[in-house]
C-alpha cells in the first residue's frame, strides 16, 4: 500500500463528507457498550475498554453476528437509543460528516428490548435535533429489516416507516443474510413504500451476485444499492447500473472483513470507478470493522493512488445521491462546495 502525502492526509481529514451507508447499532462505541452493559447488568465477554475493543474487532462472520447482537442487546431503554444516536452523530461531526443516511433496524430493537417503534424514533429524533443544533450535522434514517425474519412483519414495518416520512425516515432498507433470501421475498413491503414515495435502498450484491442486484432493481425498485460490488460479475448488469447511474454504497473495509474482497488492495473499487459506475464510499459498521469514514477515504487514496480531486468527486457524488428534499439537497451541496473551498489552497488538487 502506498503512503499518502501529509497534505493529502490533512485534506481528507478536514474535508466535508457525506455518508450513505452506516448502521446505527453497528456504530456503538465500545466505551458506551461497556457502560450500558454495566447499567443493565448484561454479561459481556470483556470488562475493560481494551478487552472490549479486542472482542469487538472483526474475526469472522459468526463472531461479528455475536458482537452485533450483544451490542444491540445492551440497548434497553429509549435513553440508551438516544445515547447511541448522540454518540454516533458526535463522531460524524468530528469527521466533518455533514449529512448521514443511517440504517436502523427498529424491529430487531423492539424484539430485543420491547421498546415500541415510535419511542425508538422519538429518542433518535431528540439526538438528531441536538446534533443539528450543537454540531450543524444532519441525519435521516433508512429503516431496514433482516431478510431471515418474517416478510409479513416487514410489511407492517414498511407501513410504520411510511407513516414517519415527516419524522426523519428517508428510505426503506433490507439487511441480514443475502444468501438464500432473494429480494423477491420482500416485494410487498417495498410496494407499500413505493406507493407512498418512500425510496428503496436495499443491501444487494455483497455476499450474493448479480441476480440479487437485478432482483433489488426489478422487484424492489431500488434507487441505490447497499454494496453492489458484485455487479462486476455481469457485464450487462454493469451496463444497466452505469446507464441508469444507480449509486452504489461501497464499503471496502467491510467487504474485506466479510471476505467479499481478499484484501483492501485487491478491492474492486478502482474497477467500479473506471467502469463509470456511480460509486460512493462508506463505513458500514465502523468500530466493528476497525474503521471510520475518514479511514475509508485515507485507505482508498493510499491503496489506489486517488488524489484530492478524486476524493472530492466521491464526496460530491455522495451528496448528490442523498434522498433529501430538493431544497435541502441544494443546501447540502452548497455546504460541501464551501467546505472544500475553505480548505488550504496549498493542497494538491488532483
Ligand atoms: Zn450494511
């Protein structure tokens, strides 16, 4: 892996950013998790922050699911939900992430903690309002549903998501194990969303191939694809995604951890870019994969020789692919433009 010039590293750290694919429950800080576990007397396999960091770090998929569920299981009250959302937004603000579209699995939280969906959303919205006021950063929610659960229950969740489009819900998502659970199973939930004008943003083409992405486009009317990197296995699909400029939410470190790419240096990001696909860069479950959005930019710049112009283009593309109402999107694009303009002029521009 190449090293970055100091000025490019400083540029990436300081530049304004936009994130489209990051999970709220996958972003819980180890420190916060330890605190919540102590408060609710939940046994975790670690007692100190250092031990917890070690346990948190990615080993394999089964371990990842264990960590994910243990973390989600420490969220017991609306105040906990507000706390993780506030932590998350503080972390985004520290990276100069101006706007985040955040995936949240409200139905799993309801199953684990019994907190009603409305109370969860209200808690997140308290954190959202505080972050906008205190840090000037915004967020909206992609409400997703795990594929291995009940498609009928998902229809109910979709109705709830639609009812909350004025309260911060900006998309309907689909997560969980992709293999064995094709998009077509969830057509009814996404039809509810589509009828109400709530955009469809499913995961597809991560651990499954081109058929899954095609299913997401055809059966779920996807306007963006979570991951989508395996589209490269099918030239016809690549042509369609390129012609329609469907944004892909690419998360390289996550792909390496989950074995979708053998290493960061071998990640297909450069091929996706060279093919003319609409690429955005994202962090997915940052502390669990030992990354941040800033790290994804730094690592991509170092591994693939991206310059300041390239990283700026990626940020602008992410801003343009947000699901914000037109006036808010124009405001975000202007903030991004001004943010780049304010960066030191000595910085190389390509
Ligand atoms: Zn994801």
